[in-house]
């Protein structure tokens, strides 16, 4: 079964460009020219959403919030694709739960690379959805009262679940399994996003800043070395 993608953009030409090139990659692509039209689709059937932001009535941000508040789509990846290129816009998109943010005008090869990377991080391939067998148990990773459940893809502090996006979870997992060393942004990109996607320093910094806030008392364990990068430092 092919991976299904829903493109939501009020510019028909953008939808046509994305649909043509994504279908050449082997994806099944539907288009909606407004957030309202998108709501009429079987949203649970899609593996990823590509959303414009500036649309009449129901914006891309508002549509994304509806996806995240729906149990059937709360874990489906979202890529924002917008002419809004301000730092606040990018941060808002990521805070809502977006997995990536592409600014227009875009290069189609970059869009395709980012789609592949987001799908890979979501454990989805062109061949089949990636299903983890319940019989294959991966032990939890812990640091004091910070715990990652690798089987359920959840994180806890003092027994309370903390709400992380997929990217934040992947960064935290990488840090907790590679402690007490500083990693450059390039190394973090390779481990979290993959080699075939362009990620800006701002995207990394934004995700780590949000992660620190969500970790509460353990936020200070994620340290910055100016000019070098980031790492997770064990402290007494």
C-alpha cells in the first residue's frame, strides 16, 4: 500500500507542483484548496500532511491544531510550507507540533528530501508501515527521575508524562544514549534528521530550547558550548 499525502494549499499551482513531483516519487497524493475542504477528507488515512499557513477562514496553524487534538491524527507528521519566513512563524509552527517548516519559494528537491526524512523518523517507508512487535522489548532509558519509554515512545519526569513532538523525543533519546559529550549541529542533524535533509541552525536551536523548558529540572543537563554544539551532561 502506497503512502498517502494530503497537500493543503489555496494556490492551485503549488498543489499541482507538489502533487506531480510527490507522485513521481511513488506517493499517493490528494490536494485540498482550503482547510475546510481538507476536513472533508478521511484524515486518518494519510501518513503526512503538507500545510500552507495563510488560507482564508481556517489557517494552516488552526488546521494543524485540529489534527493534534484528534486521536486519529495526533501522531501524523506535519510539514508547514509557507511564504511566512519570520522566526516567530517557524517557532509557532514547531510549537504547534509541526515536524518541519519549509519557506516559499521552495526547491522541490529539498521538499522531497524533507518528506523522506520526516517519514523515516515516523518509521514509515515506501514498502510498508513500520510496526514494532510487542514481543521485541526495548528497556527504558533513565537518568535519575527522567525516563524514556522506547516502546511506547513516551517521556516522563518524576513519573509525569511530558508532551514531546517526534523531533524533541528523538533529540532527547539521542542525548540520553550519548551522554557527557558535546555534539556539533551537523552531528545532531545526521542522528536526528538524517543526511538527506537540510536543517537550519535555528531549527535545531528552537527544538532544543523547547525541550529544555519541557524537561523542567533536567533542562540544565542539556548544555551549550558556544561554537561547538550541544550535549547532555550528567551531574550529581
